[in-house]
């Protein structure tokens, strides 16, 4: 044993640093990519087995956690929803997304204080559509969020910690497939330089101003204060415009040109049809550039909407030539094709969630408002196209909960706003669109509308005050809005008479929904005749007024065919009824306002169209019934019947057609029209036609002498039986199409 003396040095010991830890040996790079177990040697057994180079991982890779804030926000939302369900007041994290909770709190406060709100009208003057449902009851659950719940807490080095996310799936499809937007617009051989398709900057601002005057008051899918600055900036450098904004600009160009008369050559140095075709092509190419079928950009969807609207009314532009301008013949858009295109656009909108109020409320105030405007514009446009193709395929149904846009001016709502602006008054620049939305909100929950579209949805429709009575709706619209309008203002004039026309049309539809199951008395059968008169009279006021000259692109797609059909049916059934004289006068006035007889006489292309032939056959058969009834009574010998203006004009046109054909007898031609079966005509009615030229109805017409049709007792013998009114429900409203439209060859 050796003893160490005190002078012996102590053995050296390395200083201990508790902060230094042995570095963890990680799996090699290849094993990490393959997600297999690695023995953490160099080289590892897996790399030796596969004869590959083993590259060790020398840096510590932290666990990837994506968006921890999102998980926290989702948890907060669930807690806030529990508080709302238990009616516990709290301060929400996002005030703009708690409008439902605030409205419920206000409602409870008003109930506690004993305050009463009138049932027939909301605080903002709009028509109530039943009790509002909690947001949680209307908001659809997210399947991707539900699937990702199972991956919480899984501990591995992969991406399963983040769950299965919708964004991740979308990126997977984008990486897997190339651009497939050609499915709608076709493939293109080479990219088009869109800067060459833009008009000159001075013309850009001119078209923008035309759009603001003629289109924006009726559609309201753009926000003027913010978009105008973007257009000015883009016009200064057209080679550096974002694809979505560029598509929107071409859509605006197309709509502006569509709303113009025949002065495009003077203003822009190019005929109207060529200018519209150029801008629509530019809009197509710009939509392809921004991948519109996959995009979630609102500007892109708005551009697609404007493109479809301009395509729908292209027949107005490429219609009948006038005396001074020879417009080239071009095929119109088939409403069935356009309805299919709208189905694609509406699916894009639904993927973006703009039909859901719970989604819209998560956005800033301005963005949420524009999403609501765009969705309602799609719904109302789709409803009109459905009337022309298949009335049952419509978005106007109680299956979504998007709110009606605010009745405010564009300058009242700004991007920096945190709270929606208060409604200051009833009359704003959005009056026309707001009332159309209010009417659409009422109609989509009404029983008579669902009878013709989808009766099974009546179980999910809201309970309308007064049982869905149109009288209450009309009173609120008249007293709350129209009485405050200035009839000398073009937009107000358009709103007044368009609302009255639309309400009368829906009254006629409501009548037909009832007469399918109930027998009508004599007085009840006279009531829809008055509705039909009101439709035609209101339509005549709109179409013949110089105030609506800039809105004719919209008016000529709303030909009042249901009113014509009902009046003709009644005249065939009872040709000498007490309202017969008024009926012929009302139809003559509307016919002259819409078709401007003095311009169209002598135009063989117009009268040779099969749609116009069908319209002529129906009207002349009603006149033939009156002539037969007069001969049976012997009144023709006392005082000859003078044909109404509409009948005289139709006969002159058909005589012109017979002379141009040079192989037909005019008498035989007219006889063929009066011997047609009205049932066959209505069942085979094509898509219909509107005014053949957007300028017609503004320049006046050479009128024929007012005819005095002698009327006798309605119960005369030998009257033409026609088609009973009770059988009208058996005819296809889709076949009658609710409106006449031009076809190829006009």
C-alpha cells in the first residue's frame, strides 16, 4: 500500500459543464425520407442493403408545427360558441364575426325592456323573412377539420402532426395536374399578349365611366372607390397588371360596350360587334391566365360573372340591322348552354363559401359586403336564365343563408372599417339591387315559387309574415321605398316600374300555382287578367322612356311573355269579353315600344325567324277568334272590324315576307297562321326573343290608327273554345321560357 503525501499533486479532473449535453445521433437522411427505422451507424444497415450512400443528419431538426395560432383560434371559436349557446355575454375576439351574437343580445334586451318591433318591417325598412337562425345551426362542419382531429398528439417526424388539411389537399392536386382551364374555354396554341387587346388609356377611362353610368347601378358587383384607383394605376402600365384585375378590366370593357348604342364606331373607331368580340376574347384569355376554375380570387369570379352576362345579351348587339348601320349576323347564346356555364360559376362561388354567411362574416367588412353582392348577383342572374331554359334549375332556393347586401352608398363603406356602416336612409345608389334582393329573398321562401322549382324544399323554407302574402310585400316596397323615389331620376324610374312589373309577374305565377288545385270563379279568373295588363303597361313605360336608354341591355332580356300568353288565352276563350278592347290596346302599345314597327317593316330576316313566326301565330289566332265571333253575331255587316295596331303590323310584315319568298301566296300564308292549334304552339315554344336591337324603343314609332273593336255579350254562341285556363298548368313554363329571345339569323 502506498501512501500519498500531502505534497503529492492531486489528479487532474476535467471541469464539468452541466450545460453541455451529448448530441443526439439522428437517423440518416435516406431513412428519414423513407420513414424507416435507422440503426444510427455510419453507414447504416439500410443504406448498405440498398447499396446507396449514407448521409448522416448532423443538425438537429426541430419538430415542425404548422400554424399553432390556427389551433388556438379554433379552440377559442369553440369556446365562444359554447358561451353563445348558453346565452352568456362576453367580448368576442373578432367583433365583426359575432353579428349573430350581438343581434341575439339586442333582441333579448328589447324583450326585457318591453319594446316591440313591428312584424311587418325591420328596423332598416326591409321586408322580414322569418326568424333568424343561430349561426351554428346554419354553418356546415368542415370535413377536413374533423379528419385532422385524429392526428392530434401523434409523435413522429413526419407531417401527421399537422393533420389532414384542406389546403394541403388542394396543393397536392395543383402539383399533380397541369392547368386544365381549357375545359371551358378550349386550349390555346400560344400565349396572347393581352396588353395589345386593351384600348387606349383615354378609352379605358371612357369605358369605365360608361360602366359606372349604365351597368354598375343595376349589378353592383364592384366597389367604385377602391377599384377606380386600381384601374388608373393599371392603365399606366398595362404590361404589369395582375391576371385577376386584368380579367376584371376586360369584363368591364365588355359590359360597357354592350350597354352602348350604335355610336361605337364614332367613339372608339370600331364597330360595336367587333369591339365586344375583342374584349370578350381578352376576358377569356385573362381568365385562363389566372386559373379561374381553381382560383378563389373574388376579382376573378367577378370577371367571370361579367363575361357570362355580356355573353348572355350578345344577341342584342348582333341583332337586326337598322336603316343606317349594317350589323353582322352572329349566333346568340343558347340559354341552356349559359345555364350550364352558370352552374360551373356557382360551384366556384360555393367552393369560395360566398353563399354562407358564417364564412362571409369572417372577412373584413368591405370584403364581406362584396362577397354578398356577388352571390346575390349570381342568384338573380341564374334565376332569369333558368326562366329561359329550365325553371326548376335555379339557385333561388332556401338552401343558403347569405345576407342581403347593405343599403348604403359605395363611399359609405371603406376598407379600414371594423364595423358595418349604419343605413342612413332608404334611397341610395344601390336601391335597384337592394329591392331586387329583397324581392328574391321573399320569393325563394314562398310556397308558390317552390311549387314550380322544388316542392320538397318547402319544409326548410322560412315562415314568411302574413303567410307569404304578396300584398304585404308590395305595401312595404311601395311605402318604404318607391314613394321616396324621384321619377325624373333614371335609376329611380327604372326601379319603380321594374319592381311593379316583377311583382305583377309573380302574382300571375302565384295564380297559376293555385289554379292547379283549385277551381276558379268568374271574378277570380278576371283578376289575373288585370295582373297581365299591369305587367305589359309597366313594361311599356320602362322600355319607351328616354330615361332608361342606358339600361336597355338589361330590359330587352325581360320580355313579358307570361302576360302575353295569359291575355291571348283569355281572348281565344272569350274573344268579346269586356276587357278585350283594353287587351288589344295594351298589347299594341307594348309591341310598338319593344319592336318599333316603323323600323322593322320590310326586314325579311326578322319575320323569317321561327320565334317571331310562333309569336305571330298566337296573336293572329286570337284575332281570328274575334272575327269568327263577330260573323256569327252578324256585327260585321253593321260595322266592319278594324284590326288592332299589333295585328296590322304583323300582317304587313308577313305580307313582306311572302313577297320576298316569291313562291308563296300571301293569303295562304296568313291562313296557315290562323289555323294553328294553340296547344301545339305553346308546348313547342322556343326560347323566346327580346328586342332585336338595343336602340329600338328610344326613337319612336309610326303608329297605326287606333282601332275600335266592337264588343258584345261574352256568352255568345260559336266562340272559339281555345285552351281552357285550367289547363295552363299542364304546359311547360320552361318551354314558354318566360321571355322571347333572338336566335341565329337575326
